[in-house]
């Protein structure tokens, strides 16, 4: 395009020279033609912008971060003039469109349309725009270019993803969290009973079932098994979407993945987070996990939801000292978090603190032998980190 503009400018200068030294109708006609070319191109692009049509759609109603969402768009020319050099650009900060590039230009012949059927992935939980961001149109001579914003972008609300973990590296930090020897006061009776509809399949005793030639399940008596404590920060750390969307998404993913990991292993979870007050979710089954997931999907981070208030309220609840282990999911490591970790350590409870941050250089070395701090990048693979 720069080359074409330079050529037009050079021709315009030559036409001025011709007028100055030679005059005549040919020189003036050539000068008028070169002068009007950019004007005609600009008027043509204004017409294209007014008449050009974009249709786009996502297939589905509920979307999850990382999910491939069926997506299509149509560029339509309803006029008797061809539209040259049509280029669409997509929202790319928080989503990605498969197999389509911003650099592709399309030419739409009169009364035709162009449809692209593909998929779109939203990277983070939250509400934002996806799909076509703007359109760049260029004239036939490629000397004028207009960009206009798509007036009807797609608005989406994305739920957090649950990363299914086969193991937790942080569990190796303490034998108390070993899944092979459950910790707690719940006692399995030596007697078994026959499986009935509605029993948790995870309580099936397969060795006894093989011996008896029918499904046998364990009975439990006594108090509930000690739970895993998860503290979840609700602090809104920034007003910049490029920062807070990845970090808040990662905080929720860690909390959900931990809860899912323990629930699948029949280990109860107590999840604490704060909004206007302290909220508690007890996760002992899949339905209770689904309730917790819905709470996290609709959760709002706020600047006033300080981590210090969360830790203070959590410390006022007697039951955390009965936990078999604790996980903190925070955007930064504070003195209050370390003090509460020391309190739990003093009661024999190991603590793992996940700090969601792009920069782990500010995380200090700890003197707490039963507390481990693990920095987590908002863009890292959770299966590699956890």
C-alpha cells in the first residue's frame, strides 16, 4: 500500500510540473484525475462500510474456559459492486479462533457472501467480547484503507474449567496427606454389607465382592473423616482485564481442581471464601461439588474482599484445626497468610500455599517446616504445577 501511495504522490507531483511548464487540457485533465483518485477511493470505502454486513454466531449457551465452541461468521455483499480487500480482525486477548488468521483478505463479488465455519476457544473465566473485533477494507487501487469497529460483537460469559488431576505433587510433602492411609476419626467396620442401589460405588470392596460373588460395600461409623481445608482469595487485584482475568481464572481453576481431586477420592473438602461475609462449602459428594462449582462460576472478585479479612474469619472457625491438610489459593503471599499457616502447623496441619503470580521473585524463603509455597503462573499448565 505504501508503494501505491508513493506512486500516486509522484504522479501528482509530475502533473503539477506539467501544468506549470506546459499547461493545456491534457495536463489539467491528468492533474484532476490523479487528485480525484484518493477522493474516489475514500468515497468507495465509505459506501462499503455502510453497506457491508457481518453475521456471526456461537453454537451453545453455556461455555467453559478451554472448551472448543462451534463458531461461524458470514461476510455478505448485498450490492451490485464488488467489495475488494475485506479483512476481519478478531478479539485475540482472551480468545482464539481456529484456523483463521487476521492477515487474510477476502474479495466479495456482487450479491455474494463468504461463510467460515470453525471453532473458538475462550481462555479465561469471565465476561468479555469474542469473535470479530473490527474490519479493515481497502480500495481496488490499494491507496486508501479504512478500519471500522464491529458494532455487534459477541458477548460471552465463560465458566471456569475443572482440570482433572491424576496426582498432586504437593501431597508428597506430607505423609499425613497420603491417600493410602486416610487420616481422621471415621472408622471402617470390619463387617461389610451387600451393595444396594444408591450406595457410593467408591465404597465397593472389590476383594470381598469377588469372594462373595456379589457386590459388597464398606460401612462407616463414628465421626466424619477429617477434611481438607481450601482457602480461596476473592481479592480483585487490578482493573486491567489483561491482568485480572488470567489470575482470577487460575485461582478458581486451582480451587476447583483440588476439590475435584479430593472428592473423587472420597476425602471431604471444606472450601472457605469471602464476599460480604465468610462462606463455607462442604464437599462430600458429586452433587455438593456441583453446588461448589456453581458458586465459583458466578463468583465476583472485589477490591474490598481483602485476604486479611478472609484469614481472620477462617481463624475464628474452630473446625480448621481438625483438618488433615490445608491449601491456600492467593494472588500474593502476605504476613497474615504466613501467620495463619504457622497457626495450622502448630496444630499439626501441613499447609500448601499456591500463589498465583507472573513474578515469583518476591516470594521469600520460609522458616515453617510444614508449609510449602508454590508459585503458579496464570498461563502455566496446572497438571505440571499441581
